C-alpha cells in the first residue's frame, strides 16, 4: 500500500516504480514505432519480485478467508483434511490461472505453430512484456509459498514435502529464466500445471464426498502424469540436445546472455532426467503403497468374515441354552413358551389347544 501511494508523489515515484513497474526495458531495432516493449532480466527484478510476493500474500489471504474457509465450515472437515483442502484449493486457482495464461502466451507468440521456435533465435534475451511479467509472477508466487507455510501453520509431517516441491518449482523456473530458456520452460510449465490442475480438482471433489466424479479424475491424472513425464524428456532432448547443438558455442557469453555450451546443455538435460526419474519413483511407490494397503484391508475383511460364522454359532448356542432353561422352568399349564426365531431373537408361541 505504501509503494502504491508512493507513485502519487513526484519525490517518491522513482523508488516506488522500481518495485511496481517491470524493469530492464530495452529497445530493439524496428520496434520503436510499433509500440512493442521488450525486456531483459537484471538485478532490479529482485525489487519487482519482492513487491509481487507481497501481492501474492494478500491474494492468498483473500482466497483463504472468503472462499476456502467458508467451504471448510460447510463441510466440517477434520484437521488433516482441512490442511490438504486448503493446499489444493490455493494450488488449483494458481495452476488454472497459470496454465490458461501460459497457453495464451504460446498461442499469441506463435510458439505452437512451429516447434522449432522453442530453440530458434537463441539466446532469447529480449522478452515481450507479457512473458517477462509471467515469469516475475511465477517467481513471486513460489517465493511467497515459504512464508505461507508459517502463516498456514502447516504440520511438521507435511512441511518437508511442501518445501520440496516449492523449491523444485522455484529452482527450475529460475534456471530457465536466467539461462534464457524461457520458451522451453514455458511449454513445460503449462504441461505440468495442467496435470496438477486435474489432480487438485479431483482431490477437492474427493474431500467434498463426490467420489463418483473424483475417481475418474484421479484415473485421468494417473495416465496424464506418465505421459507428461515422457513428453517432458522428449521435448527437452529435442530442444537442448538436437536444436541448440546447431548453434553451440565454446564458452559462455555473459554479455550476450548466451549459455549454449555443451556442458550447460548436458547439465540441464541431466537435471531434467533426474527430476523426472525422482518424480516417477515417488509416483510408483505411491501406487505400490496403495496396492499393499488395499490388499491388507481385503485380508483383514476376509479374516473377519471367516471369524464371523463361529461367533454367530456361539451366540445361537447360548440362546438355545437360555431357551432350554426357560422351558424346563415353565409349568405345564402355562399359556406361552419361548421359541427361537430364524434371526436368533426370541418370540412367544401359544401352546393352548394342545
């Protein structure tokens, strides 16, 4: 709020604009009169990211207060489900907005019309405003997720898992931004966000007790999860190994922002391979654990069914003894005697007229 007010005064406007406005504007030949602005990255981006981290914290609190908390009060979730519901609710909105915005950029910049545009013209140091702003918000969101762990009072058993995926997203987005691999990173982000969008939407439906919709959603997520891993590796190899190898340089040129050396490309591919292998390993272990849990549950249920006939026989036997004792104590002239019915309960039968 202070920074926004600072824009209104001439003395503080330069400082406030350092935080609010996108920095490192450059002029490209032929674009002076076209109205198209291009940007590079630099140290001033830290101020912009800091400002939008604060914006993300405020938006996060608004969504939590006016949407998620109201839904939680209606559904009366347990503490464990309450925490996971809040996590999925926040991520669902972010993934949906980021995937839609990223897809719009891909279509608008004609990246999808020719897959070769992912690596052609590298280094992509001059970014359109919408691309630069997209990356600033991506970095700001994942940075703001760290203090949100404290604000949301995340439990210790959930803390490490959340820190892991927050750090991985932040590291790979930052690497793609600094290495001028923004087009490849944009494609991969949209793919991953779409898959995670399906997962968290299904998770919310599951917590809402709409399993008939959630279960097909989880099945779709299982299939797409594997497909996206394969597509990520394929696209990375195509861009980093085959596409960029045609314009490879011997050493890094920091002035031009050219990091297209063999060592950088190999390490980038290695990082992608290791991440996808680690994610798939967790995915496989998760499903194997689910299978074991289901088999154990089925075994316990079967044992209970096997044990139930014996217990019911004992109950019938004890009830039969009660009937015999009652019959022995009854007198000949009495009008009623107890009789065990088919379901094991006792009823009375008239003996008059015998």
